[in-house]
C-alpha cells in the first residue's frame, strides 16, 4: 500500500494549498464584515500560518522517513501467531 | 430538521467553493490511486493487513467522527452543556483502552476477517447469522444518517433540492469506496480527521474570543447548576433522581453502551484489523484515544458557544425551557452550522464546509466499508456461495457496495424524521451492541459458555432493549427517563446487558460446551500469552504505556471539568 503513494505527501499537498489561500485572504482581504464576525481576530491569517507549519511538518517527516518497500510479506514479519 | 430555511444558508463565496473543490479532487484521487493496490479480496476488505498504526489509529477516530458526533455532540453541548463530556471520558476512552489491551489480541490473533466471524468461531452459525444480519442492517441505517447530513450540507450550500444533494453525495462516497476499497476509505479518513480538526479548532478559538473567553461563556449560561458541572448530569439523562442518573451514566453509558460500541462494532474494529501486525493492531485504538480525549474541548464547547452566540438558538432554548413541546425555528442539531455562519469569515468558512462534508463522508464510508465486508464474507461467502475463487468475492464486494449505498439513500429519508439524531442512534446501538458486548465478555472469559447460549443471549438481550424502548416511548414507564433525552437508551443498554448475561449463563448450564481444542485463541484461559509479546520495539510503543497515558489524561480532564 505505502509503496504506491504516501499519505503524508497528500496531507501536505492539501494543507499547503489551504494554507496559502488562507494566508493571502488574511493578509490582503480582511473585510469589516469579517472583523464583526470574528470579533477582530484574524482567523484566516493565523490558520494559514498553522496549516503551512503542518505542511512543513508532514513534508519533512515524509522526506526524512520515506516508505521503504517491504521485502517480506507482513505475516512473516513480527508478531506472528502460532 | 429540513435545512432549506434561508436563515441557515452559509454565505459561501467563490474562494470557499474552490477550497471544497480541491478537497473533492484529492478524495477521488485517493480512490483512483488506491485502486492500483487492490488485487485480492483481502486487499479490498482489509487493506491487505498492511497499514501503519498512526494511520489506522487516526482512521479509528475518524470512522466515528461522522454526523452523529459532529451534529449530535455539538447539539448535546448546546442543549445540556458540560455533562456531554461523559460520552468521551466515561464512555469512549476506557472502552478504547479495553479494546486495545484485552480484546484486540483475540481479534487480530485469531486471524478473523470480521467481528461476526469471531462469533462464528466461538459460538457457531446461529449467533453468527443473528449478528451478521443485525450488523449489516444497522450499518445501512446509520450510513443513511451520515448521508442525510452530507446531503443537507450540499443542499444548504448549493441550494440543490435535498434529494439531488443526497444522491450526488452518495455517488462520491460510492466512487472512492468501490474503487479503492478499505484503503481508500482509511486514507480518506485520516485526511478527513485533519480537515475536521482544522474546522473545529478555529471555530472554538474564534467563538471563545467573541464571548470573552471561558469566563464570558460561563457568565452567559442560564442554567449554571446543570450545564456547568458534569455530575450528576440529570439534564443529559432525563432521570430526575441524581443517584439513578449517575448510575445510568456510569453503567448504562459508560460500561454497557460505550464498551459495546467500541469493542464489538466492526466499523471500528475493522480499522485495527487492517494494521500491519499485532502490535500495530493493539496500538490502533490506543493511539486513537489521545485525539479522542481532546475532541470534546472542540466539539462540546462550540455547542455551548452556539447556544449563547446565536440569537435563533438562544431563543429556541428559552422557548424549550419554558415549554418542552414548543416548536422552534432552529434545532439543537443546527448548532454547529449556526456557529460557523456567525463567526467564520470567507476562507475559513470554506474549510469549515469542507470539514462538515469530510466528516459525513468519513462516517458514511466507514459504515459502507464495514457493511460490504460483513455481507460478503459473513453472509454471502459463508451461507450462500461458498468456495468460489477469490476474484469472485472481490467483484461481489464491489457490487454489494453499490447496493449498500443505494439502500442508504432510502434510510437517509428515515433519518430526516428525527429531531435529535443522537437519541435515534443510541436507541439503535442499545438494541445491537449492548447484548453483543455481554456475549463477548462472557464468551471470552468463561470457556463453559455454549453455542446455544451465544445466540439465545443475543436474541433475549436485543428483545429486552426493544421492550425498554417501547415502554419508555409509549409513556407506560417514566423512571427510565424522558423519551426525548438519552436516559431510556442508557437504561435499555443496561437491561439488555443483564438479560443477555442471565440467559447465557442459564442456557450454558443446560447445554454442552465446545471441547477445549476448538476454543484455542478464542478464550482467555486457553490462549497462550506469548503470542501477544512485542519484539524489539521502543518503550513508547508498548500498549500498556500508551493505555496508561491515555487513562491518566482522562482522569485529569474528568477532575478539571467535574
């Protein structure tokens, strides 16, 4: 399964896109109506930053510990039940 | 709870639709990529037993994080306040720990492919058939609830008629579950978990910011005595007597309903069975316990926030407090949608809508992937078409997935009729899960328990839970609690458990037990403990350490919110 595609890259991709969009909205497009809704807390900006940090976390994790194709089928590995 | 009302319409703009669209593209992409890894029925139904523990652990939480939890628990938060945390800290966590420590070795170790299959090995065909059919039926009913919720979000967002929204939503879930099987469902569940958290955390933070923090929230709550302390939770149970209410929560909700749900529900256990080895399987519910014990902070609190921030919900709550039968414009189930509408700006709004869609898809996909496995392996392969080549069952699995989704479209319209989804579901669970848990516990620890006891206990338990439901709803017996609250399902679960145990013991004493050789690996006293041992893994991966940490945190949270 993991040999074919790595879920960590998919999470990084999704949150990367979301993070950039929110960051741009937070920096450049905060309206007065938004401030009324949020009570002045720029949630798009902060969530954008958090999501980009998460993207970096999953990207680094996937890059440092890539999925190694398994040589033996899982049943012959550990924890075999006799 | 029709959502066509204009006041519930979320003010989504182009950017919000783009964020939702990106998500759907990735979800379907996962389905197509996972398809390449499906070459046998075991790949399709159990991901080839190859997944790492962090993936199965998060999928374990996500499978349960459907409409019931997101709508139901925010609704409970808005209606009852803090006592809702019992679903997590009395209910879910101890049961998840028990599953990982005690039950998983039997499930994973015996190499069964489903929970009903374990029953067949332990008790034979009759209890297997009872459970297989009741489980498959329950999954179709529950996936209808998730589908209805998903359709209602699309309905509110795009303004399509409800039935079109439901059919289109069903088609998307169907696409990725038939293509990629359980792997696609699980991979999407992990993704969904993160998206749901990315919705709930900012919702809680902005909401708290609006009301002036925790003090601001508590100052605005009218019924401080009931809603701000978790015990005795009489408003949650609807049982007036404080002692009985605590008993109902601890025994009915905590011990029977939650243990029944988390330890025998195949939609959950299936996630652990897809893990790559025994250690990863045992760690699946234990890793899941950590996010699960933090979730009420971002689910129950937003519910409470909605009840003080949304003018409509505040009015509805006051009207209901004055007259429990009052008709209101909005329902408690609308709590999270009202809060999203009122506090999130465009951008975050798109992510929140995506989070709602993700949640309902996760819930439905979990039901569908558990349903197709049980129907194919436990009903079709066991009783109807035996000994066909594996490719036949893979094709049949895909076909039955389509049929299951079509049936869920039908049940989606049944779910539409209930005011509080949670009450409806707890009732269902008390019919199926509580007796099942009793049978499992007795069967695991008492090797004398016989095959006849297995099925007769299950039937007697389910029938007694039905009786409680009928008595409470007809108004014949009132001390079970108000039929509109969750008390009757707690009582029903407790009664079903006791009846199941009594009937099982009596029947066992009158019938002949299976010989010991046939029960190896299926009963505690006949299973050698060395098959459970972990080899060469770090201390932090030991199930005992993970379980201890989760329990300590849960006790701490219980005390903080006492």
